[in-house]
C-alpha cells in the first residue's frame, strides 16, 4: 500500500510540475525578453514535458532495465542522474535554440542559464521518480538510500 501511495504521489508531483512549469522555471531564472519568448511560444511546457519524460524513463531504466546487483550502489544511481541531466540538456537546448533562431533571436547566454536550471529541476524530478518506482525493483530497491 505504501508503495502505491509513493507512486501516485510521484505522478501527482510530476503532473504539478508540468502544470506550473512556467512559474517554477521563472522562479529560478527570469529575464524579461527570454521569459516572454519562452511563454509566448509555449516552450516552458515543451521543456517540462521532455524533462519529466526523461527523468521517469531514466529512473525506469535504472530500476527495471538494468536492475543488477552489481549496478545497485548509490553512485550508479548518481551516474544515471547525470546521464538524465545530459540527455535533457541535449534535447531541450538545441530545440529551443532552433525555435529562437527561426524567430531571428539569439538567446545563447539565457539558454545556458536555463539549461543549468533545467538540470537542477531534472535532478529533483529524477529523485521523485526514483522514490516513486524503486519499490518493485528486485535488486535496486534500496538505492540510493536504504529503507
């Protein structure tokens, strides 16, 4: 029962993140012209959707795809967290750059800060996903923090 409550809590927190993505991203970094362009083009939702999907997918790969005793330490979990951060940056930044360059706008510096903020948020969502789904893993259920 506790496992289901944690799973649903993680799903609800992720949905809330996607609903309030604009507020959350702008709370960490707000630059008027950049934020207006992100908002007007609907890019906050796109960034939050890819962030959530990658976080949950990387956590699922760690707990169910890999699910190995030899890969069940906290530093292995941390490696997957770093991989998730790299993937989300590799997807979001080029996409956002292409949208802005199509509009004739250069936001290189702002995108670098946004990428850093996005990595921080990715770490939070990945941790939420990990604690939501780790209970059904046969070998990694005690990673990153034992019960």
